[in-house]
């Protein structure tokens, strides 16, 4: 399954890119599985996702829980929680 992954804010800075097109391996079918697979790729994803306590996700521009299923061509955005000030 091919998806587009977008990175925002500190995640974008940490991984050194704002997006990438990925061919996911069999078994990577949810937001949580995608996040785990990205971390398993090693650096810089492991540090980027490990440094931020709670990474939020959206699938096709709608907020998504970890158990949301991915589909071919989905756009998955990861971003840290927004803080006010």
C-alpha cells in the first residue's frame, strides 16, 4: 500500500523533510502500525517520534486515532500537540 506521509513543526525539523511517499510493508495498516514502522526505520524517525510525548495524526485531513485503518493513497499527517501561549 502506498501512502503520503506529512511531517509538521518539530517533526519536520527532526526528520529533515516535510513529506515522503512510502510503500508500506504488509501488516502496516493502521496509524499506530505506521508510527511504529517509521520508528523501526531508525534515525532520524526514532528520535523524532521518541522526543515528542504525544504525536498526533490525521488521515486525509481528519484527526485520527491510533486504530484508524489506512487505505491506498491515504495522506497521513503527523504533528506534535499545539501549545498556546
